[in-house]
């Protein structure tokens, strides 16, 4: 009670030790040497514990679990990154893939080519529903095998209708094609007026100059609005950590396409932009055993897709949705093969057949 | 001190109560009856060969080689020595593995050249090597040939850019067997994992379901290996069919 000066002195010496509460309150017991030491020790221990717990934040590569690393957490949007920042991001992805899969990927940021707008065409007269495209896509794009994620869905539809209500992607046949059905694979249509892009609240998905709708997987917040907005069921969500055997990993990767995704983000078909922006074919086109899938630059009048759009009968899925897809279905002009595919087809009478069989 | 304790005790009680409540809620969300796991089925194994981009067929090359009795023979090694009879409708004595199923086109020499057996015969007197088979096919399949020339029929490989020297097109015989050109049906690769969960329940069959069951929208079936084997026992769908069939049986 008789020594206020020591109290003031103690406060002066250690203003951070948390004893300021006692300084202004004269009714409280004064600070003794014992209590001062005790409180100082507690405060020091607390500060040390806090510093230790914040230690990971000083290491940008430290794994923070669901958040990833601090570097990933603080990474900018794809469009705002400078070249050095992109290099750092790619180095981080490379490091993460090495840790998780044990091999060094060739991950890069492939930009859109000038004067190129990609368009896809699929020949409904030729598709046999073998699902090779589905699995080639999964292998190329490092899709999760467990739980299973697939970008392409092959619909089996009875001949004589294009009624999606009667379509079935659960067909399980000994051999395809079935004579009474035709097959319509559906994947991302890369719409020119994409509803998925409009609804994204954080602009994590956008349309590139070559028409491909892409996702910045590090910017996506996983709200799944885009999944709900898509009329083609083309977007997939990672409900859990995607699993992929390390020996099936495709090391040919791009930032915007097939680098490994994390839990809680959307993903979708990107027309294999890591291949197509370097002039190659998408995996689904190259694997199609019947050549039903066609891909190319619609701005080039010589390209296959331009020829198809010029001279074939084109069908746009859900045209009434107004999404202006870059994915076109087309048909060959041909009569049923020997009447076998349509048993009740009437024999052509009184007109010239332009079929492809002599 | 007494006042302090009376002040702090309710606070502590409230704090502890809130903590316990939240912990209980968390436990309920994590382990409670409403927890639904994501439906999972074991991943399917797709052999890399099944998604190979190689052509379906490897047609005969520029100088066709046939394997006869274990020997690799070039056409003219036999046909240059032995004069073959004019073509009639008869059973072949050689090349017996060939099944000719090409519509109206049912004569060997419609396509093969009589004199030079390692070449193909166009209309008139022209002959072409086997590698230019598309010109022969074009004589009958004009519209298809036109489509193929423009890339609308058949497989294009390498690059999407027609100006790229990496782009190439497969020729007719790399997909079609000239003797039996219709594309042969084959087994499709496995379908989506929901297929392996069994068929979807119909609305009228819904009935009381366990909401915690992740597969509640599906009829439960034993896990089918791929390729699926049609099983008659152990199948709820079948037992349901049996039950529905019973009244008719009694009649």
C-alpha cells in the first residue's frame, strides 16, 4: 500500500506484460514482486505460444491442410497474375504434384492462340456409344477415379426421337451399337453465351478468347451455382478429395485444364486446352474409333468443322436455352443400312435415293 | 472476493453450457443419424489398350503380304507362277479366312486386279496400289468419299489444323474391312458408377427408405463385376418381379 512508485516503475519496464489493468485502479491490491514475475512468465509463455502457432505463416510453402499453403491462399486471380506470379504458382503446383504423386509434371500456362475459335462437331449417324471417349477423357484430364468424375455422358436414345426424357446413360449392353437406339455423347458445349459464367459470384470461371470456358481452380469457392446454371450437366463438383492412382497421372498439364484439382472446387471439360492450344487434337477426338468426333477452328474456312457447318445438317442441343453452344451434332445423309436398323422402314418408291451405298 | 465469485460463476456456467451445446451439435452433425456418405463404388479399371488411339485395323501395305501355312507370301509369288481360273462362283481353295460380305459387291475382281494381284483395279484399265484404296472405294461410295476428303467422314489424327503437317487422315481400310465393311459391334467400356449402384428406384416403389442410406435412391443390388454377369439369384429386382408375378401364378 505504501509503494506506488515501484508499481509505476514495473509498468514502465514491462508495458507489454499485461499489468496495465492494475495501474489505474487504486482499489486493487498492488503488484508484488511475486505476482509480477508470475504474470510476466505467463505473458512470455503466451507470446511464445502465439509466435509458435503463427510460425507456419512465415513459410509460404507450409501446408495448411484444406487451405493449401499460404502462397495458394494469397494467390491472385488468374487474369491479375503477372508472369512472375504465374511462375511462382506453377512452381507451387509442380511441388504439390511431386509431393502427392511422386513425379515432376510438365505444368504450364498455355494461352489462347490468335485467330482461333474452337468448335466441336459430333456425327450422330456414326457414334456407336462405345464410351471410349469417356475413359480417354478421364485418363487425359486426371479426373478423379474414386469418387468417379467423368466429363462426358453418353446418352442412348430410341431411334425416331431426340427426346432427352427417354435418354438413358445407364445402358449396359453386351455389344454396341444397339439397332434400335442411337447415341448422343454430351459434354461441355463451351457456349458463346455461357450461363455458368454469368452466375459465378467470384468470377472464377470465364470465357477465353478462343471460346473455351475455363475455371481458375484456386479461385473457385465451390458454391456450385454454375453447376445449377448449366443446361447440359457439364460441370462436376469435387465433393471429396479426388483420388487418382499415381501411375495413371498424366504429367502433361496446364494451369487452366488438367492439373490436379482439390476438394471443394468445380471442374469441367476444357476441350483439352493443354493439347489443342498446341495444335493437337482433344483426347476424345483422337480416341473415337469411328471418327464421329470432329474438332477445329471455325474461323478457318478450310477446317473440318467449317466444312461440316457449311454442308451438313446440324442439330444444337437445347437450342431454346439460348446458350449458343460451340458444340454441334450433325447427321450424314444416308438411308438405313439394308433396312436392318429400322425394321419397318418402307421401301423407297418414286424418288431418287442419294444414299452413300451404290 | 465473494462478490467476484458470485459474478463469475454464472458466466462460467453459461460459457461451459454453450461450449457443450456446440460440441454436442458438432458431434450430431458428424456422427448423427442424418449423416450421409457420398455413394461410392469401386473404381473401374480401364486397360490402356482399350483407349488406345491406334487405328482399328492394320491394312495390308504397299506390297501386300499374306501368311499362308505359316509362310509370308507376296501375291505374285504364287499368282505369278500359277495361272488362276477365271472367276466363277466357287469355293476358294486359298484365302479361305476371307468372308465376303460387301453387299452387291460379291466378286473378287471387282476390286482386285486380275493380272497384278498386288494392285487394285479401278474402272477401265487403271490399277492402283493397296495404299490408295480410297480411290477404289470412291467409285461406288461417292458421297462418303467426298465427305472423307473434307474431313467429315473418318478419323483425322494429329492436329486439328488442316495446314499443319502433323495432321493425317486414316484411309478407308484402316477402319473398314474391305471384304466386310460394316463396322463391327463390340462391348462398350463401363458406364458411370451410378450404373454399378443398380437401377434407380421408381417413384411408386419408393416406400419407406432409410434417409441415412447413401444409396437410398437406388435399388440395392449385389456389386456386379465388370463385365456384368446376368444373375438370377440374390437380386432384389428379381424377387420383386416374383412377388408381382405371384397373383398370375395363382390364377
